[in-house]
C-alpha cells in the first residue's frame, strides 16, 4: 500500500513499504520533513514528471567505515597525494555536478532543481555535507549526503577523472566519526569497496541507537 502524505509532518511505518521500497508520495521537501524522513530510514527519490516519492527499502546497501576496501593502486594514488580533499568547501558545486554528470544507462537525473534547493537548505542548517576532490585547483569529484545520528546517508557522487569519487568515499570513511554510510541502493562499484546489504531492522537499530 502506498500512502499519500498530508501537510502534517508524519510518515507511515517503513515496514509498510512496497517490495521496491516505495512507501509514500506527496508532502514537501522542507528541512523538517526531510529530517523526519531520514531519522526513520526514509528518503525521497523521484523525477520532475512524478510527485515526490518516498522510499524505505526492505534491504539497505551500507558501508561500515572500518570495512572499506582500498585497492593497491588506490593506495598508491592516495600516497602520492594526487588529489586534494576538502569538506563543505563547495557544497552547491558538488550537488550541481552530481545532477548534471552523464551516467551510463541513465536518462536525465533524479536530482531535480527542487531537490538541489532542498539539500542546499539542509546544508545551510548543518545537516547536509559534501566531500570535494580537487586536482590542480579544479573540482574533479565528490559526494554529498545527510549526516544524522552518526549515520551518513549518501545521496550521490561524481567523478570527472578516474578514482576521484573513490578518493572522496575513502576520505569520508577515514576522517569522520561515522557508525555507518548508507549507500541506499546497490551498485557494483560500491560493493567492490566493501558495501553490503543489511535488513531494514538492523539499519534502523543502528540509525536510532
């Protein structure tokens, strides 16, 4: 059953989500609603031609920071300091790059202009953060997400040069005190770096502990 949200700041129990994780539609992208959603393991994911859709997957794709896998070649890249990495120096630029970069097998973007504006507001309130990767003083990669209760809910990443997004993720694992990185949905790229599936109940236990 898919629930339709009203103006009230309330979400249905995530356990009621459909098999694909879809739980509800409607509502808004206010700071308050987004924080309530993330606190309950729910996130928005939609396109310009659909209403706001809210998901709570039954299986969650996550990365425990101390389990991140770093290949030998990546270790050498980091040792040579080919990239310079910063935190929250260019949040708006990172989210714009994530929204506009071409991705194989993907037509268009789910990071709509409304989504960009909403997460920039979250950033201004101190809840959304970006890791930026630089080379020769140019932004070449990065990621952004929402940090809540010790969990970093990753939203998207990009790379204009090879290994830039990997460098951002490794930096995130090694430099912030995190219980968990929520990757939300499966990708083979993140699996190769140590991400794995856990059930929603285990995820919520960590998130709300």
